[in-house]
């Protein structure tokens, strides 16, 4: 699957987790997935613990990369 197709696994709705990005149709946030991966969880652990697919985990990573790539860095004087 291509990156943009995978990112479609992520959605934001004001009524779900106060609008935080989540895996579509769940309350599993991108933030939670990134936190678990940073703390050593494997894709297999995440898919088993939260009943999501490996594509969902990859979508969370791609979403985070996209958000960071759009971030503007301001120079301080």
C-alpha cells in the first residue's frame, strides 16, 4: 500500500478523544502507538493488544512523519 492510502487509516473527529488522530473506527490514538513503539513494543504486540493491523501501525508512523514534515522551524535571534 502507498503512503497516502495508509494514512487514510488515521482520522480525526472532534467527538473521539477530543479530536486527537486515531486509527479509523477506534479510540486507539496515534500518540499511544508512537509511545508504545518508543518504549519497545513490536508491531505484533500492538496488533495483538489493540486488535489493529500492521497497516494501522504503519499508518500511525506515516501520519506522524507527515505532521513533522509540515512543521515550521522558527529561528531565534
